[in-house]
C-alpha cells in the first residue's frame, strides 16, 4: 500500500520562530476539513522541486483537536538534498502542497502515571501536540527542552506561557545541560520518558534512563532520520525485471519513485516497517539505517528498509 | 470448544538480575526461593543488598522458612504466611516506590499472576517484570459462566467451586484476572461426566 | 432508502428470517469451491448499491430486533460491555464515526446536528432524541461506546496501540462467536487470537498485526469471517454456552434447513483519529440453509467447501457434530454443475 492518499493543503501563514526554524500553518485546500490526530503524529509533505518530488515527514505541532489547520515547524538543514531548504525558500503564503494523513509512531503511553518529555532543538515539534493532548486529559507531565541559545530555541516563550512550571529550558550557550540524571532519579513508579532530538542526544538519554534502572518499556524515542548519503549503486528488481541506479543523494525508495516504480511506504523514516523489502542478493554491504528491523534481522541481511537504508557496493537485488 | 494448544499461555523466561535497578523487589514461594538463590549467585553482593524478598511460606514450617531466608542473605527477607499476605506486603512497598525499582516473581503460576496483577495496579508494564516458574503447575481458573474463581486447580476437568459446573480448563490465560479459562465440558452431552485427570500436579 | 424493520426474535421462539432482498445481499464468504484460510483484507470502500458494502456501517431490516436482543443481553450481563479507563478518547472517536456514518447514509432514520461540541442526535427507529456535549460523557445516559453501541448493529471492540502491539481495551460484545470480552479485555493481538488453530503457525497473525499497526486514518479495511450456528441465535457467548451448547445436538436430517445457519461476520477496521486506537466492528449476518439454497450457486458451493474443511477448523468453529448431516442435506441442491468464480449470486 502506498501513501497515495494525499490531501491538498494551502499555506496560510509562515512565521520565522527562531534563527533557522520556520513555522507553517496549513489549511485544507480541497474543502474537506482536516482530520483530527493524536499527539506525536507527523505528516509527509510532498514538495515539487524543479527537478524532482521531495517527500519529507514533519511532526504536527498544533492542537490535535483543531481541524481548521495543521502546523509544522521546519529546521533549515545545511548541505541537505533540499527538502528543508525548499520549505524555507520556495514555500510562502498561498503555496499549495500535498500532505499524507497523519501517522503516529510516537504516541504517549496511555497507561503511564506521569510523562517526562526530553527535547533537543527541532526535536521539540512532536511534543507540542503531545502536550496539548496530555493537558486536555489532565495527565501529569513535564518538559525538559535543551536549545543552543534563546535565538535558536523555537517556542520557548510560548511553551512557558502555556505550561508554566512544567516547562524546563536549558541554554547551551549559558552552559546549561538537561540534568537528566537528577530528573530521572526521583520519579513515581509508572513514569515514562520520551526523547526526541539529535541522534547523540537520544543515545545519551536512552543510556541514562537504562543506567537509572528504568525498564525498556518506559523509555520511548523518535529520531528524525533522513536517508543518509553514500555512493551510487544499482538496484535490480527481480519481479519487475528492471534495474535502477540509486544516486549518492537518493534513497532506494526515491530512486524507484523517480523511475515510476511504485513501492510501499508510510513514514519514510525507517520506523513504521511498511517499506520492508526482501533482499535476493547483495553485491556489497547493507548499511541498515532504520529503527525497525531487529539486530538479528540486520545481521542476517535478508531484509532492507528501502526508505533509509542503502549499500556500500555495486548492486543489490530486491524482491520487487 | 475442546481445543488446546492455545497461544495466550504466558511465558516465564527466568530470573535475571537488573544491575542498574536502584532497588529490587522479589516475591517468591518456597519452590521459587530456589530460583532466587540462583539469581543472587548470578549477581554481586551489592545487588543482593539492594534486594528485598517477600517469601510466601504457604504452610511451610517457620523453621524451614527461616532456613530459606538465611540462604537468601544478604538480601532482606520478609516472611509472609501465604500469598494474600505476600501481595498485601508487596502493595505496601509499591505504593511508596519510585522509578528504578525492578520487580521479580518466582514460584507457582498463581503467585506470578498475582504479582503481575499488583504490578499492573501500580503502572508497571508486565513485560518489565522478570518471572520464573517453579514448583507446582496448579492453576487459578475462572468459570466463564458464573465468573467465580477456583484456586489451586490440579485436575482437568475441574468442578467450579461456585456454580458446580464441570469445567474444561483451557490454556487461554487472562493477565488481568490472573486466571485460566474454564468452560463447561458437557454442555453438548449433559449427564456425561469425564473423569478428572491430574494435569497440573 | 426507507427500511421496513422486522419484528422478530433471536432466542426462545426464534422467529428471525430473511426477506428475499436480504438473502440476495447476504455476504456469502466463499469465492471458490474449497476452504482456504486467508486474512483476505481489502479496503473498506463503498460497494455497489444495495449490497452490505454500500455504506461503511450497514443497517438492515433486522436493526430494531437486534438492538432489542442486545438490550436483553446487557441487562442480564453488564460485563458484555466494558472499557478500561484510558479508552475514553477512543470511545468518543467511535461515537463520532458511527453517528456521522449513520446520519449521512440513512437520513430517513438518523440525524445528527453538530454545533461545536453541542450535538443533537435523533434515532427514529428506536425513538431516541438526545442532546449532549461531545467530550463530556456525563451528558449521555451511558459512556459513549455503550451509548452508540446500543444503537448500532454489530459488535465493537477498540484496540489501543502501544509498543508495536494492539491491546483490546474496550468493547461491546453481545453477539459474539464464542469469545468472552470479560476474559479477553486487556489482551494483546496474539493473546486474544490465541485459541485460533493453525493460523499462528502460518504466520498469519504477525502479518496481520504489522498491517494493522500501519492502518491509516480514513482508509478502513474489511474482511469476512464465518462460522455456523444452530438456530438464529445472536448470543452464542461462552458465558451462556452451558445453555445453548445443547442446541448442537438437536440437528436432524429433517430440520437442517431451518436449524442450521451460516453466520458471516463482516469485520471492519478503522484507525481512530484522536486516540490512534483501532475500531474493530464485527457485523453478524445469519442465513438459514433453507434460505441459502434459494441462490443455486451458493447451494452448490457450500457443501463442497464444508467437505474440504480441515478437522481442526471444524472443531474450532463447533461444527463437528452436524457437519456431515448439513453436507448431506445440501447435496440435494448440488447438481454437480460448475460454479462461477466470485462471491455473489450468478
Ligand atoms: C518521523 C519524523 C518526523 C520529523 N519531524 C520533523 C520536524 O518536525 N521538523 C523538522 O525540521 N524535521 C523533521 N523531520 C526531518 C525531516 O523529515 C527532514 O529529514 C529534514 O527536514 C531534512 O530534510 P532535507 O530534505 O532538507 O535534508 P536531507 O537531505 O533529507 O538531509 C538530512 C540529513 O542528511 C545530511 N545531508 C544530506 N545531504 C548531504 C550532503 N550532500 N552533504 C552533507 N550532509 C548531507 C543533512 O545535513 C541532514 O542532517 C522528521 C523526520 C521524521 C522521520
Ligand atoms: S517507510 Fe516506514 S520504515 Fe520505510
């Protein structure tokens, strides 16, 4: 199943909220109201660049029950293949875009007694909708948000006004770091911790929670994985009998799409499992970049998540 | 109705120490205490000192219980007269606990089931509770018809201790009820009373 | 479309029957002459006019009588409707989905007016006129799932999605084929399917779970499931098995046509937007053998399918006692002619 079920939206508002972050407000352009969503959801935004179609996932930041518009916050990433830059440079009020229906791979645990949200940088976005939801059901939560500086920190003021003492901000330029060890040391039984931010921060937070004696079941994270770059290689498709070249700045999925070949996907971030593809043979090494396959499956090499993983080598043969 | 080989049967992977836990709480019965002794030998003394054990003595003499407690040192041991007393002691600990506590259970299935239930009441995910089955295979059975619980069931079929129907004990298990399902065995052949076999000694 | 609701019973004197139109639209579940276990999931998109797939929620001539039967079951055993506390958002999601579908597709019978959170619901067949505040369950006589579940054909369960699993944490189940909500509530996808034979080995549930975890808002799916029931009894619960199990011994070669029923469940699965939960609707259709053979293709096909049923499946579905007798009776209607592929009548 492909995410061909798209909604047309129009940009109603663009606001620079920090030095490299813009907030976009999207309203329905097809007359039908947008659907409600659950806290932590994201949508895939399709952007028609001159030379290709870019599809990037972005977390929804607005209040989940507000169906009049969706909001996303986009960080401009330097040296990228261009999606975030496109949003910053080419998208303005009135631009029409296509988005997928919301998908949630980072929901709050409904059975938790308390929620500790740990965000770094742009990783704040999924927590914006999550906090609206938690607030509306009267759940106990606190946010620990680390930013480089006030200028780079999006939504600091907004968050403090809205949630008061439940929000804790840490500014790197002032030498402040999230004191995770203390935060985790004294939480009531049944507390869950959620992390979203740069990969090193996620790794550090997960390790800290484990070292503090927290069970895996209480630890959650979402990483904004984008397909990493590499060297070009060839993908051979057994069932369709075709052969496509995957460019150094392309994922396998993107290369297939560019060649008009339909392959299933949902999150495009290596998390949902939808694009799992059987590997018939591989002339080289698979670089697994997903969070879906188990370590054993990765070592085994018989499956690949084509939205984010690639190979170093000449060619891979896929059951497609 | 008469089917077996059901996949909702819980699995008990065995006890293993969580070296990172700030405190460990273990509930066991006399048979399960052997698994706890093994657990402690697999960890260091510091682990044992962070560990409190609730031993459900279940009719074992106080001498036997004391001797077991001795073998579990230097962990702290609390001897409870039976399962209900052990669980109410556990509840008192969990009421006050914070994150960093790791829960373990070792012994019969009704004991493990009751510990998992207490854990759920305190927001502990059942997957984070480390469990090991030891000793009797006896089961707690819920009659699907009258909803009454029959304790310490060793035979199949078994007579419901509440409504008196003769029940086939299925392998279908409810964590929320900490019980297996019992279904009338002779609904389609009233009067027939299959002989009970000792299936869960 | 104005439906004429029948006055009939699903217990005691069992006056249930299908009108000829109702027989023609019966969701016959076999597309070929042999039995195959398949997950057979397809998009739950609107189907041809007059079929059970025309609308997402199908209401038919049995509506009023089925709702009356549900009321009897719930009065005797309130445990047939339960929701764990964290499911309240999902309950509202369900109420919204059902009310908007029913009012849109059956405007003669139901209407819904929404003014922000102030909703006004009218159910003409059941004589209900209710104003309430969406999101505030104290403004309804029951919690939202039970409120709307008492007014919609089909059983419903709601699955919470956590940690890559689906957990059955709420449901209103009064016409179930032999499973107990009270026992199964809180179980995960593998656990509550535990008793189904053969399918686990085939990896059917792993694939189905993976598919459902990625189910998207606005793209529901459906599948058919079937079993057989003696007498048109909706409440074939394990709770009451000691009372109805005996029915299986009452089949004789003379009464097969009246007593033996094919029971088909149209199962629909929806991603619920606010709660990220999955709504599972189990809409049950019954047809007597006597009614079934009025469609010649079905009369030929059903005995052929029953002959190829593996014994484990026959046992699980509770058919063992009367399978052969039913085949023998049906054979009178199987002239050996080839059948056309597909489900529907020729
Ligand atoms: C579930 C999910 C939710 C997300 N939510 C958000 C959100 O709310 N806000 C947000 O801003 N982003 C979010 N993202 C990330 C977002 O989808 C994009 O990955 C991001 O905007 C970058 O896209 P891009 O096309 O500009 O860059 P990409 O080309 O996709 O680049 C991503 C990374 O690769 C590096 N890279 C790429 N090409 C080169 C090159 N030639 N040389 C050196 N480095 C290179 C970039 O530096 C960058 O770190 C989310 C991702 C996921 C999976
Ligand atoms: S599309 Fe989700 S893992 Fe690849």
